């Protein structure tokens, strides 16, 4: 079975990655659950956007007391889409 890549979905991941970056820049470290609730996009898309940012070394993950936290890796510029 062949699966094609749908360009608009890739663009959506990049767009949401920008939203995530700006949210983290404005609010600082947050749990993955809170981030998924606060970003107005499907949870799967938010997680894909986090993967994009992680691949670009723009975010880092931390162990919190009860859940994982995500924050910006440094004061890098927002992702280029």
C-alpha cells in the first residue's frame, strides 16, 4: 500500500509549531497536557508540532513531579515554516 504525503497537513504542522513556540516563549515551561489544551488545534497536531520543534532543537523536555514539562531550549528564533 502506498501512502501519499498531503502538503497541507505538513504546512499545518509548521503553523502549529509556530503557535507552540510563541506560547512557550510567552508562558514558559508547561505540561504537555496543558499545552495541548491551550493551543487551538487537535492534540495530535500539537504533538507533531512539538516533534518538529524537538527535531530542530528548539524545545527541551523535563521530568516534572507528576508529568513531563516542555520549554524552549533557549531564546532561539521561532521556527521557519
